[in-house]
């Protein structure tokens, strides 16, 4: 079996993450490169062969695959260079700044007969996989709404993520993951329409808040919301079906599935007085009216990505992250920007 001998282009935070984690799947780190002298020194200190330019790394015959962990705007250029050098290409997300760029990257890799995939590691997040399993097993009945929310009180972004020209902002950062998770969860569903609100709350140049609403042809409406400055976080996931509700509070996967003990056939004849005034529909549920169920168990490991890449390059499996799926996510991102600019919903698929 052909071993992946990985060249890491960009030895920043994610470059170091790949260097640490890829070997758990049998990947060899052949070399790292960066234009920053301090990062080169760090790479040498970590025991890797280092280069100060992409061209030097791509000339290394020991390297058969590269991972692009450079700022987003460089993915397109670096991918084309790597393909011409005969290297398999793994791009960090977002793979490209646009659908058009991604199409050129795919075309170049096909022409060079090298493999091309994208590191969408959040496909292996346990919280999302729990929701996916509950959906597939019908534990909530017919699902009508999914809310995927990610909030932070840290406020400001960092480094090159602050600048539009480098592909900064949260749509290009976590937006890629959150959209991909919804589409991966329900791959058979088509998007009927899309509405987006994108804001710059603390940052003048790049987005730090967005809400994207996807109406799907399977009856689900997906709400995706992210903010770097909401100080009391909402649940990471809220999923409603006609036979139950699922709540996951955060990445630790604390949460429950809720069912009605005995679904009421009709409302009580009398109006109930509450602190909000008289009501029937929103009166407190009687004791025993709601019961809880534990969330389904899911085992997962991000290193599965590299195990799959190794098997795919050796012709034993298909890539888990397909370029057609990556393209669909980028198309949703482009449509979201159009919707936010116009203030109107966009028909899609």
C-alpha cells in the first residue's frame, strides 16, 4: 500500500495540527514549508525537514501529497502549482474563494491525474453525528426544523482572518463547516430557497455574524446562526420533529431527546392563568407530560479523515469529502452573500 508522504504548506496553527494528528493514521510528514522564519525554526525544532518556499517543497520527490494550510486566498494558486508538480492535493477549508476557483482546481488535478480532496474535519464532530443519527433513525418522527447555532463571547477575530483580501470573516471560516454539516446530514434533500443576513458587528472589514435559513424539499427548515459576540450562548443544536425534540447544549454533547408521555388529544376546556396572562396553548405541560431519552451514542475520531484519504489514494475507497459536495457548499455561500446584499430570499436548486 502506498504511504502518504505529506508536505505541509503553511506551518501555522492548522499546519501544526496536521503534523501532530496525521501520523495517527499512518501518514508520514515528509516536510513542512513556510515563508515565516520563526515558523521554519519551529518546524526544525519539531524535527521536520523544512523549506522556505512552496517551490522547494514541490521539488522534493519524497513528497507525494500536500496539505494547503495557508490563508484562504492562496489555496487556488497553491493547488495549481502542486498539481503541475504531480502531487496529490488536500486543501484546507474553504477549498477556494469561489465556485469558479474550485472548478479550475479540480480541472487541474484531473489533468495532472492527481487526487484532490478537502479537509472538512467537522464531518467527524460528535455533536453533529448525534443529530444525523437521530435524523436517520427517525427518533424524532418527521423533522420540521433544525437549528445549528455557534456563539462566542471572544469578540474579535485574529491574524489574517481580519482581512477580506485574505479570505477572512466567519462565512469563510466556520460558515463552511456549518453549511457542510447540514447538507451532509440530509444529502438527498434539495434546497428550495435560501435567505441570509450577514453583519459586521465588531469588525469593519469582515463578517462576524450570519444567519442562513435553508428551506429544503424534505420539509425541513434549517437555521444556521453564528456570532463571535453573543455572550449568553444558545443551544448548539435544537431539532424539532412531530414525535420529539432534540437539544444539544454545546460541543461536550450535553443534552437530551424529549418526547410527550401522552400527547394531548385536545386542550383543557378551561383557560389557564400564567405570568404571561390567560392561555390554553402555552399553559404548563402537566406532570409526566414530557419524558426524556438519552442522546444516541456515537464514536468518532477526526483522524478518520486521513485514514480515508490513504484508502482512497490507494483505490480502496471513495473520498469521504467529494469535490461535488464542496462545490455545493461554496454555491450556498455565494447565494447567501447575494441574499444578504439584496435582502431577499434566493431560489436555489
